């Protein structure tokens, strides 16, 4: 039986409810005033209730890899947005953002834009992407939804400065693994031990899950097309 550290029962049930929203579509709603938001406890942050755990690596430097905790919500029928943290406790640092789009939306992207996006097929099939705290059935339904999506991930607490007190450096474009042997075994083992899960067991359970073909242009780093942003002067 899966057990989770630092995950409240309220969060687990909220996550299950939000999975229903992700599968069914975004709810109708309207903007509210600041006072109304406070009174009714409405907040974009409140919606980030789907908890996912996975691994990222620095685009172009696969040895620079880390575990990242995702807190996600659905923005519309094609977009899920995730706040990224280096832990799952109140003291965790907000280190970045990931946008997840549907396969249909990815197909509309120009070639240059596709270079920044990665597929989720291997993350799901390998068992590396998990949703701690969910039942096996609920997690499987969520993974069936995610497997055909694509992610664009930016770490705003630069990879080069993850051990610093301050969020220094230029944001980094991050990637997800695409085949066995890329992720450091010790990284996976540490995650599995901490969250009381088994990546190998998840991989076996998902063996029969249909894996869609990866769309052209995604995972561009595999073709040697790795790049990172840098500060450049602009004309006033």
C-alpha cells in the first residue's frame, strides 16, 4: 500500500476531484473582486491541487538532474499549468513553472516553438511520473490523460544556483527523460524511498498502457538541438 509523507487527506481528496475536472473539462467561472476572493477563499493557488512528482534535467546537460514536485490545475481544455517546487513541505522553494498542453494543441505549434517542448510518453510508461496519494485507479486514469501531452518547463531558480540561498541566475529550460538509463539510479531510489513508492512496479503496471507516437519537433535535444536563454542587450 502506498504511503505518503507530508500529504494531507484534504489534499488527496481535492486531487481526486480535480482529476475529474481534468478529464471532463474546465469549470465555468468568473473573475471576482479581491474582497470576494478573500471572503470565499478563492485563489489560483487553491486550484493547484493535483500533485505530481517527476524528474527534470537541464537542457543540453543531462547530468544536471533533479526531482521536482508539481502542483497543477487545468486552465482550459488544452492547457494544464503547474507550479514547481523542490519539495512538498511548507518550506519548499518555488523553483519554476511547467505548462502542459494537449497533443492537438502541440500539432498547431510552429517548428521553432516545438523545440522547447518535451513529450510525456516515457515519463508515464517508465513509472517515473507519479501522483502520490492517489489510488491506483485514479492515478492510472490521470496518467492515461497525461501520456499524450507535452510540457514546456522553466526553472526560475537557476539549476546552477539550486544550492544557493537566493534565486540567482537566468531561467533554465528543462527536459524530461526519454529512455532507460538516463536518470541517475540514486535519484530514483531516493525518491522512491522518501515517498514509499516503486518506480519499477509502476512501470510494470503501465506496461499495457497505449503509448502514442511522439510528435515531430518535440524532445529536440535528442537531435543535438539544445539551447538555453541568456541575457542580451536590447535597443530602447
